[in-house]
């Protein structure tokens, strides 16, 4: 029976067409599902979690070994979107993860590689410096793990490409409209908009830092983050070939180990270097985050850049704000909130979901349709927090 004959406006509504939602809409439409995608801004906008021109892509994901197959599936889907859009979305440069033996950067990367037979290489400090002179000033005790499958993803272009692929496959895309509420019942879900309401069989809520507004049972903390870019000193080369993707442990203000991450300049762009995403986090209102830079806000990073990369001017040459959505355990949420699959959520970026977004969109589509997931995602079940009580403990630090 058609959706209209069942009194439905669509089979599935995807709420939020950011990194994950645009892919969910694409995957649903590609399966022949009658889908409507609703986005409060325009795909590729600068107000959410996916702005800033690049995101690190890694397969040997230190955050959880279960993420490696998701990254590999995402890479296949990014390549499909490159073919359909004619744009380069994922540039594989290789990447180096540097820290002390036993540190999470090193051991997490090695654990993912071991579990999935990934072709990483463990290098001592001298070998890192020989291969990557931009990392010459290493602590002699440091080691590096080279992930040849790492690279950078272009998030805004990827989102636009996925939204276009969704449209081409038959999805209806509504932009500039905010979903105010979702009301599930036994027969479907009512989706309330400012001037309209839709009746659908199920919803995929991929609203990024705004998920908590629509599905408050998912304990997400939206959090403001500043992204920073640095210029090379006069006559110095800081291109991405010389400084490929990296995550590196360096001393913080008090001498304690802290992470920095980034990559060298893409043609016509600056060097991206960011600091650790750590707590304690207080929830920021995603609609009212402070888009200005507070005095001293980038001082720690400036000092770390000065100490780590002598080829860079240490004061940031550019910056912008962005919003993350942290979960208590630092892993994403993908799956149904109820046994009837009326409400599926996909998000909880915790600072590292963009690389996976194409695959997370597919997993959300599979969850909505009751299909078997492409990869094992039990560790991303959004209902895993239901048994937990007490205040949000703050996220697992780090993650890209
Ligand atoms: C500074 C920074 C650095 C990062 N670095 C990395 C990295 O190196 N590698 C990596 O893999 N990940 C990284 N991440 C994480 C990654 O970029 C984000 O997690 C991911 O892009 C978020 O995707 P999303 O689809 O969940 O959210 P978004 O892309 O924010 O999409 C949510 C969408 O929902 C829309 N929306 C919300 N509410 C509504 C509503 N009620 N009605 C209609 N539309 C709505 C929003 O407008 C938005 O477009 C980083 C994040 C930040 C902030």
C-alpha cells in the first residue's frame, strides 16, 4: 500500500541533514523508501558540528576497535559520492599517531590494527623524525604509529554530495525548516514543524548537537569548540605532504600530556592544528553558542604549536567555532529507541564521527528498516545509557 493510502506523508522522515542525516536520507532513498529529509539550515552550513573544511579520517581508530570496519565502509561510500558528485571528498595522506608507549594514542591505534589486521607500522622516535621531518622535535621516549589509510575528509562538500544523491534517488528535501517535536504512537510518528505537521511511519533523528531537544532520553552534551588554523613562517613548507594527518601527545600548560591533532596545508589553505576536546563539559545551547574568541582561549595551543612546529607562526591565523555532541562513553549513538523502530537516532559525535558519517547514515537506514547492520554496532546502541543513573559523568576525553 502506498504511503498516501496509509495516510502517511512519507515512510521515513530524516531530521537533520548534516554529516550523518544526509547520508541516511541517501541510503533510504537508494533503497526505494519514500523519505523526506528536513534541515533547519541548508546542507553544508556552518552552524553545526560539521563545519571547518576538513576532518581527520583514520581506519585504525584509537577510540574503539569496532570503529575500523565502520571507517572502511564509510570510505567505500565516500568514494561512491565522489563518483556521483565529481568532487574529491576524501584525500588519503596517511597519518601518524605519536605518544608514549602505553598511551591511549599509541595503544588504542595498535589495538584497532591488531583486531582488524590493519597495515599500521610502529616507529621509534628517530624513524618518525627521519620519515616526517615536521615531527623532528620528539621526546626520545615517544613512538609513532603510521596508519597508511588515514587522510582528510571534506565535510561540507560531503554533506552536499550526500543530500544531492538523496534527492537524485527520490528523497524530498525540505530546508530552512526546523522540526519542533516528534510524537511517536502505535501507528507512526507525527513530526511537528512551525507551520506544518507530517505523519510518517518512522523517523531518523540525526540532529547532531540538537538531538537532545527531540530525544531527551539520549544523554548528549552539546559543547562549543574552537577550530584553529596556522600559517607557515615565511619560506617554510608546511603542506600536507610534509605534515600529513597527525595526533600527537605534547606537554600541556602544567606539563601533563595533552593531545594536539591536525594536518598540513591543503593547496590554498592553512595548516590545521587543534587541541584536546576534554571536559568538564557544561551543556551549551547549540542555538546560542558564543561565536567570539575569549581572551587567552588559544594560548595553550599557541604555546604547543610554538614548541612542536618551528615552521609555523604560533599565533592562529584563523579560527571558527563548531559544536560537538558528547556521550558519556565517547562513542556514537546509532539505532532504534524502541522495539517498533519508530524513532531511530544517529549522532553523538563525541568529536570523531565525521569520517564514519556515510556509514553511520547507512546504519541508521538499516536500523529504521529492520535490516541487518553492515557491521557490528552493539556498542553504539542508543539505549545503552538507559540503565545508567546520576549526572552525566563527562565524556571520554579525546577523539577525532
Ligand atoms: C572542532 C571539531 C573537530 C572535529 N574533528 C573531527 C575529525 O577530525 N574527524 C572526525 O571524524 N570527526 C571530527 N569531528 C566530529 C564531526 O565533525 C562531527 O561529529 C560530525 O560531523 C557531526 O555530524 P552530525 O551529522 O551528527 O551533526 P551535524 O553535521 O551537526 O548535523 C546535524 C544537522 O541537524 C540539523 N538540525 C538539528 N536540529 C534540527 C531540527 N530540529 N530540525 C531540522 N534540522 C535540524 C542541523 O542544522 C544540522 O545540519 C570534529 C568535530 C568538531 C566540532
